[in-house]
């Protein structure tokens, strides 16, 4: 889950754990802030931006440490197949 992924150009992209972390943080922080700010859209967007930025950076640093020195896997199985 923490292995870096190779795309069709051979570039390493974030792991599945990083992608899952992004979705969880965005949904979780958006919902949490929405309940706290009494449905004020401007304050909600600013607070969500600040909280999610902090959580995403922390999670991605940890994910990068865990994925260090691991062999990358392919993003999709069809990328590994050579078609002529």
C-alpha cells in the first residue's frame, strides 16, 4: 500500500496510501469544520483549507518515509504489459 506507483511515462507517483489519505482528510476535515462554524461558507472554506493543508503535509511526510527504499509498482496492470 505504501509502494510508490509508476505511471505510463515511468514517473513515480504517490502511493495508494497517499491517495486514500487525501480523500479521508478532505472529507473528514470538511465535515468537522462544517459542524463547528455554524454553516458560514467563507469561514468554513478557510478553516478547511488550513486544517487539510496541515494534515495532508504531515500524512504525506510519514507516507514518504514509509515508502522509502521500496520497489515501485505499476499504477495499472495494463502499464506493465508491452503492446505492439
